[in-house]
């Protein structure tokens, strides 16, 4: 579920922006029964950082995928702590499309997401930790390797470590070698961990 730019939104012969386009009017339109009105409101609210909490709240109840896409785009454009917190909360969603779209949105906010990454990688839910590693895949941040090394060193869940070691095989450097060797010892009976760690070590040695 990719994020769509605002210009990709379909047009209509009738202007759905019926309410005033100030913050109060847009917040009212965000709860309109007409999804097109909600979509316009969600798009225009990107210009109002104070609307981040309302957008996050709407995200949890929105049923129209096209409106959800625009809400996520606006939250990405706002990019403040409230917006990032809302995007992070989507990692817990049972809706795979919402979850994946939130992951893509978070990848666009490396500096804003960075303060949250430590707690996401230590979340009690292993699925959230896996999704946090997925965010790291394209997160252009200098701490990515450090975070991945911490995961394969400390996380007790084999699936979380497997996801992290796959990515470490792409972005890791010599710094990761001791952690990869220790991972092989820690999961000596897990064939995939052995395979992925060996592959990462081979790639690092070849660089």
C-alpha cells in the first residue's frame, strides 16, 4: 500500500471542500460521511502541524483506504513527535496494508524516527520488533548497523534475529563480524541463522 502524492488524488466536478479551510473547518471535514471530503481535509491538514493528533485519531477508525493513504502522507509531511508516535502505533495493527504503509512512511523520516527506534526494537511484542527492523531496511541513518548489531546480540527471538541478520548482510561492515559469530553460537541449532550469518560474513569479508 504505497503512499500517494496529493496530486494523484482524483478530481471531481463538485468541489468537496465545502467547509471553511481553516483548522477548525478541516477537522470537522475529517469526520465527514463523504470519503472525498475526508480525503481533501486530510490532505489540507498537512499544512497544520497542530492537526497531527487528530489525523492519528482518524487513522485508527478510517475505513476508506484512499483516505488512509492521504492521512499517512500528511503525517509524514508533518513529521513531528505526535505524527511519528501515530505511525509507530500502526506497527501493532492487524491490518497488513496499514502496517506496511506506515512502515514506508517511517522510512521517509530517518531523523524523526531515530529517537523511537530503540524502544521499538525492545518492544515486548516480537512482531513489532520485526516490523521495526523492516523500517531500518531503507532508513538512511548512520545508526542502522549499530541497531542491527544490538538486535542480533540481545534479542532472544529467533525470527527477530533472522530478520536483522538478513539486513545486516546488506549493510554490515567489519564491525558486525564479532556479533555475527556470536549469533551463530547462540543459535547453533537454527539452520537459517547459520546460513544467513555465513552469507553476511562472506559478503563483509569480500568488501
